[in-house]
């Protein structure tokens, strides 16, 4: 027997199948287990599609101009201990020589 995942809405372990969907008896949420969940689509991903988390170390993949600075942030710059935020620039960090700044996740890749 296949294991039924908990409800993505309320995390109830009592979900049950109805035709091709799953139903939660506690909150009434219906979902298709074959479709990616909303939480997966909202995850912040780097330029390669890897999911980023708070505290990760990333590497800048292209030169990024900085307003008010005489030089750009160079490709290959390692940024440690990032914080994820909502909005267009979804990474807050501190970069040596530049200080605190916000980056877009599409211009970084997760460091190994």
C-alpha cells in the first residue's frame, strides 16, 4: 500500500484518497498528489535551480553593478550566511568591501 502524505494545508495525517485527489477531513483541503505543492513553487532557487535556505553560502555568477560604488561585485565573489526575504531582491547579505546589500537569487549559485 502506498503511503498517503499529510495535508499540505494543515499537516493532518488523516488524508484519504477520493478518485485521483486526496482530501483532508480536518480542514477540507483537496489536492492532487502528482502536482508540485505550492510550497515547492514558492521556494527561492538559485541560477541552477537549487533551493536556497537561510545561512547558505552562495557565489555570484556575473558582475553586478552597485549604485554609488566605484566597482561592481565581481563574478565568483563568495557570500556567506545569506538571509532570504520576500520581494524582488530576495537575498539579504553582507559582502566584504561593499557592506549590507540585497541580491536577486537568479544571479547566484549555491556553493558546495
